[in-house]
C-alpha cells in the first residue's frame, strides 16, 4: 500500500495528472468504487518504470493527512 500525503495529492491533482474511476474495480477482494481516485503509479513513486501502471484508491494507495 502506498500512502500519499493530502498535500502531495492536491499538488498532483492541480497539475491534472490524476483521474477518477468510471466503474467499480475489484482486486483481491478490495474495491475501488466509481468516482474514487486513480493515478499512474510513477506519479507517486517517481520511478520511470512505474508510469505505465494505473493504480486505484483503497486498492493500491490511500490518501492520508499530513
């Protein structure tokens, strides 16, 4: 699980590099509902090899205060 500070998420969102899921997505019993957040993994890890991987809120990452 990747934990993202709200301030970092807000920065990414203001740059237009985040999106929202258009349908429910389930992975290993955990669900990201339509309308919840998604982003390319590389935006969070800054690893060029991760930019082709789409990750979903509550499945792969959580936004935390701080």
